[in-house]
């Protein structure tokens, strides 16, 4: 990974999401989608960390409900 | 190269710049750099203020000085030919955002693009962590092009922290406590089968039959059954309460009269019986004790009469008849003529007689107590027999009722007589025998032949059972949900943690790469300006706690590092800052390689001019430079070196 590419953080994140996190056997696609949605924006929300945590909790809840039915 | 500044117009700074604020900085799609000379004081720093205001958000030095410059700019993409034109910008307040047309261009080149003289030292000194310079430290991160990465890492940490704070165990504990409360502490953990077993036992207790409950869903069926049978339970309750209670009373009375046979006799059992004896046995024992006490008293009385009263009266008679001097002091009988024959023998006789009298008194007391016990036992027997009669009547056991009544009357008669125990012994034993026959031969068989009766329950008890079942159903369902949710939550968290770990590892590697490149570049630039000085080892250390970069220098070994301030001279510090700036724009701003140097070389001695001209010509060759200076020799040297390299040169004279 060249320094030039790395120094552009959006490309750094792109490479992670398109290569590393695309492996569905190692990473939960829904979790990857939520992380991407909250942190890959050019200007993340100031509370993006908290919002991501809440979204992950809601995902777990939804799956639990689905599993209980 | 991507974006270049084609046209730039700046107005509203002050009178001098209004006159020369229009610049054509491109030829076709090729950028042109510009150097502007102006003596001190005409306000050429206003260029830097105006351009910084254009490319920044919120506060800028222009606002701080109360200046509101109007800037228009045209940008061209040197590769695609696309252009962006921004008309004279009017910012109305500190909260104005950057123009949306400029944002993607500026974000693609995140490092600082404007360098003032005072920035040189500030970049090096004020960024040292540990000082109250948090904002500046963040600025250095931004300057190094790592702001967004820092934000991403901060958000990841926030997410990790929030996820770690989510804990379902409290609610799980609360629900388990619900289970314990609604099973009367029979089940104190989350054990579905144990709760179902408890519910089965409860249905048996209330309904007289066991309902199989195989699952949590089965509890709903049990609740429906309980509700359906509730009415029948209540009817049955009122109908059977009297008979059930009468039977229960008779069973208790029978047991009280003749207890169930024990497998082994109690060796500690006293002669007067124990609490486990039935009332008939108590009466037997009391009778025997009373008769024995009576006979014992009679026996002692006879002995005392022979040994004391008669001897005394005989002795008195002898004393009165003899009138002898050497005599007993009481009866004045000479000792040799008394039956005792001597004073010593008389004393022994009198002592024994007194002991016998004491023993007699104790025996009489015992006899009275034994007699009272016997009377109490008989009255108690009479009372129980009367109860047997009453309860037998409720169950229509007429023979038992009649016999019990007769026996109660006989007991009453015995209890009120003044006869000695020995005088009523036969009669009493006959009564006890008849009582035994009544209980053993009639009452107990009759009770066994009665149909099995279920303890009647009240409406409140049934309602309470339904309430417990409902609460247990709620608790089990919720616990199942909670465990499922916790399981899913842990899966999600494991996946997120794995992602966060990868991002953090890659980010750390990226930071290390950037820092390594900066270190090498800075050292090289430093050496260009100070070729004859001892070149320090320059270290830029990422500080993960303060989220900044720590500058350190060392002149000897890598282990002896120190902050630059205090170890470098003023010009060395300036060079350090200049090198950091040039290195960072070279690394991060290639998509928009426009930079402004606002009189930054003024602090250097004349000896450095040529090296700085070389630095600008060689190191900034790929950049579009907007340079201002008040150093005429430097301006001239630069012009000589670069006038045929596409540079523009402007000369502003101070007005008279």
C-alpha cells in the first residue's frame, strides 16, 4: 500500500471495506454494513460512535426477536 | 497534479491590496506560481488571511482582525479540464461553512496550505503534548492529514465503550428473582424444567390431580385449566368443608387417644409416660401413680404411728407414774426405767421417729399431686370423648357418637368423686378399657372406611396460583428472550471487535508509515538548509493517548531524545517547522498542490538566502506557490532563478 494511497483516509477505508471486510466468513455482513454506514462517510456525525453502538444493539435485538419467533 | 488556481481576485483587505488583488495563475492548464515583493507594513499578509478564509470553516485570522475580504477564485482540473468558479464570497458570520464546490477539493488535500512566519515555531513547539494545547495538537493531526483517521478511531473507541457498557445480566437476575418469589423459593435459578415441575405439583395440590406440563407453552394450558376448574373448586369447597374438617378432627382425636404404634419403644420413656403417649395411656399411668402414692402414704403412716405416737405416750405415762429424780427432763423418768433405757437411746429413737414423720409428710404431698394428675387426666379424657361424640355426629357415626357420650359421662362421674384412687381403680380401668375398644375397634376402622377427601381451597388460593403461573410464564418467556438477545449481541460484538481491531492495526501501520516518511523528508529538508550544522536525529512519535504527534530531536544516540525547544536555535526551529510544512504538503496535498508562503523566510540570515531559493526551486517544483516577501535580495535571487520557469513576479511599492 503506497503512502500516497494510505494518506487518503477514504481510500484507506475503501481498501479495508472492499478487500478485508468483504470476507463474509470472517465478518458479519450486517455489522460491516453498519460500521461502513456510520464511519465511512466523509464527515461522520459527531456522535457516530454512540449511534453505531446503538445500531449494533438494535441489530442484535432484531435478530433475537426473529430467532424467538 | 489535479486542481490548480487559475484566477484569484482579492478585495477588501486594505487600500494597497485592493489595487493589485487580481491574479491570473494559469496558462492553459498549467499552473503558474507567483512571488510578490512588498515592503513591510502595506498589509500583504492580508492575502494569506483572505485565502485561508476561503478554504477554512468557522474562524480565521481575518475574522479575528475584523476584516471581511471578498475573494473570487477559479479552479481548473489540470487533467480533466473541469473548472470551478467561486464568485466573490460573502461570509456573514463565524458559523459559515466552506462552500460546497470547494469542499471535495480541499478535503482531498487535507494538510495546511498556508504557512506564516509565526507558524514555523508554533508547529514545532506548541504541538508538544502535555501542554494545554489540545486544539493545536488536533491541528497538527489535521496538518498531517490524519484528522479523519483520528476521528474514525475515536468513534470506534466510543462504540466499543458503549457496547461494553451494555449488560443484560441485571435484568436476567431480576427475572430469576421473580421465579424464586413466585415459587416460594422452591426454584432459585433459571431452570425451565424445575419451574414446570413446581407448577405440576401446584396443580396437583389445588386440583387433586397432576397436570403434565411439558413446556412453557404448556403452562398456558394449565392456567386455562385452573381458571376453568376454579368454579368447581369453590363449589366443592363449600360442600366438603364440614365433613373434611370433622374427619380431620376425629383423626386427630383418635391419634390423641391412641397414638400410632411406634416401631421401637422409647427407652427414655419415664414411668409417668411421655408426650408421645396417648390420653388413655396418660390416664393409666396417672391411675397407677396415684394408687401407688396412696399406698405408700398408708404404709408410712402405720410405721410412724407405731414408732412415734405410742412410744411418746408410753414414755409420758411412765414419767408421770414414777416421779423419779434422775429422770428424763421431759417426763422426769429415770433413764434406766424408760423404754429407751438411756438418754442416748432415747435420742436415737426420737430422731428416727422425726425422720419418719418427715417422710410421711412428703408422701402425703406426692399423693396429693398424683391424685390431682389423675383427676386432670380423667377430665381431659372426658373432654376428648365429648369432642369425639360431637364430630362423629357430623359424620353420622351414630354408634360411636352414643358410646362416646356414655363414656364421657362415666369419666365425668369419676372425675367428681371424692374416693381415693384405690377405691375407684377398678372402675377407672374398666372405663379406659372401654375407651380403648371404642377407638381401636370402632373409631379408627370407621375413619379408614370414609372416602378420601381433598383439602378444600379458597378462591384467593386459586387466584394466587393462577397469578404465580402467569408471572412464571412471563419470567420464563422473557429469560428465553434475554438469553437469545445476549447470544446475538455477543455475536455482533465479536464481529465488530474483529473489525475494530483490524482498522486499529492498519491505522497504526498507516500512521507509522506516514511518520516514517515525514521523519525522512524533514531530515532531508533540514539538511538542505543547514548543510554544515550537526543535523539532529528527528523523531516524530505518534502518541496514542493524547492522539497527537510528539516532536523529539537527538544529537547523539536514539536513546537521548528531547523536545526541540531548548535544544535548537531559532533558525533551526524555523527550519524544523518549514521542513514539516513542506513535507506534509508534499505527502498529502498532491490533489490540490496550491500553497501560500507568507514572508516565512524573513527570519533567516542573508547566508541562508541561496539555500532557501534552491529549496523553493527544487522542492516546490511540483507545487503552485503563492509567495510573499519583504526581503528584496531574496526576491531578486528568486526572480533570477525562476523567471524562466513559469513563475510570475509582482512588485508592490509603498504609496507615498
